[in-house]
């Protein structure tokens, strides 16, 4: 992923990684991931047995994907990879940058979920899709989500949720803000209220994300060599949202 500027802390992928299974548990991913598996199989032009998940994080999508495919996960965060290996010992994991990764092997499917949000420039987004194309067998499928686009970004959007596990109660506050609409980045400010044995700890984190128009996403996929389809993906829950889901197919010839 994009190298972090000094103001891009990403503590959630480092010293605060232990919070991830609490605030975003694997069971929250089951329904959507089963649907992703169905979409991949429907649109592939070959039998799908192997899948490469770029930016796999703590392996929560992989926890369901592994029931359908042989999964290889890649991420830049060693702390998140440790969580993924613990959760999914059946999967293969390695550390790598989705823009430059070259494993020297191909897969029938590639996925890039919310980690693609960390591509801060068009060149990074393009490089990620080239990586996906390079690692796909002819007829294989790429599935990615354009969660944040210029058209659907909502300034100062804030979420708050509370979770409990392992003797800890975590109230997680997320705020998304774009301080400069003329560039390709926005910021996510995270606040964690951590209560353990009656004691309160307050931790903060700051993440930079990339924001592009949907046409930029489509163009980047086509330039990489994909035949592209757009579908809508709707989340469930009290704050349901609909994202553009992009399916790229590598031509057979």
C-alpha cells in the first residue's frame, strides 16, 4: 500500500491491531463474503479454485472465503498478518505491497476489499489493478469495491459503535473529512474509548485514504486490461449503504 506520510498514523494496523477482532469481528463478514463468492463463480470464465486477497488485513474475509477457495492473503501490516494467520491457519499469508507485488504465480480470482481505499494517487490505484491482472489466469475474475468515490463522499460523516470481548469494552468513533476537495485524499479520524477492569483508556488514530471519481476507477481497470462490469453492493444493518462493486474479467486471449 501507499507509504505512510508522517501524519498518516495507521495505529490500527500496528500497536492497536489487537482491537480489530473486537470492533470488526469475523462473523460480521460472513453474509457479504458468501455473496462475493457467488459473484466470483458466476462471472469467471474458468473453474475457480485459488484466490489471492490483496490487502487481506486481519483475515476476516478470508475466514469465509477459505470455505470456497484456496486463499493466499497479502498485506503490508505484520500485526494484521499475525491476526490473519491465527484465525486462518489453512491459508497462505505473506507480506507485500499490492502496488508492486509479484509472486510469480497466477490465481483464478483476485479480491481487493477496503484496503484499496489506501491508494492515495491515481498511479497507486492503477498499479494495484496491474498487480491483480498480472496474478490472474486468463478468464479469471477481479472483485473490488469502490467504497469512497468523489460522487458519494459525505463530508464529516461520523459513526459510533460499541463492542465487547475478552474483558474489554470498546467504543469506536470514526469521522471522515476531506480538507481539500481539489486533491485525491481524505482523512479518517478514529477515537477508541477502551474500558478494562473499570479503567478508561483513550486512543486516537489518523488514516489517509484516496478519493477518485468512479470513472477514474473504471478507466484504471480498463487500462490494466480488464473487461469491466459494475454492480451494486448493499450492506446490511441499521446504517446500510450501497457501494459500486466492480468486477474485472481477464480476457481468455
